[in-house]
C-alpha cells in the first residue's frame, strides 16, 4: 500500500511540474528554477526523472517513520516550485498588461504570493487525502 501512495504522490509532482513548465513557457519567464528546470523539454525530463526517483525513495522511507513528514516534504517541494513561478509571473509583461500598468509592483507580488499559497494549500490537501485514504 505504501508503494501505491508514493506512486500517486510522485505522479502528482510530475503533473505539477509539467503544468509549471507550460505556464513558464506561456509567460516567457526567466528565473533560477526556470533556467535550470523549465528551460526546455530535455531539462524537464531530467528533472522529472531525478525528482521521481528521489521523492519516491524519500516518501517510502518517511511513511515508515511518520506520514506527517511526507506532507511536510511534499509541501516544501510544491511551495518552492509554485512560489518562484508565481513571483516571476508577477513581474512578467503579460501579467502587467492584464492587471494594469498603474498597479504597484508590491501589490502585484502580493497578489501572486496569495495565489501561490492557495495553490500550495490545494496541493497539500490532495496529499493529505492521498495519505489518509
């Protein structure tokens, strides 16, 4: 049963990473993670393989200790991925043109920070449901 739970969680991370890849491409983002992970399909594939193997083994180990640790690690991984993409979107030309040029940078960043927290919360709730079902 633990292997199935870990497989589902890893699959969710893969889906999240693929979604963030397409979001970063559509907004034309540049950033630390975007340059290293989401620059092209080859880097994304390498990242997904490394992420899948490492998180699967880590989750197997942590489920044996305590399931809450899996939720914490899952939160951290998803938060770092989502947070950087959202902060880069806040400064993208496409978002600025959509939300309005007269809105201050700090307000745009606050909006995207709240969105990143909501997305991370949603992802964490899915993790909780998978672990407790």
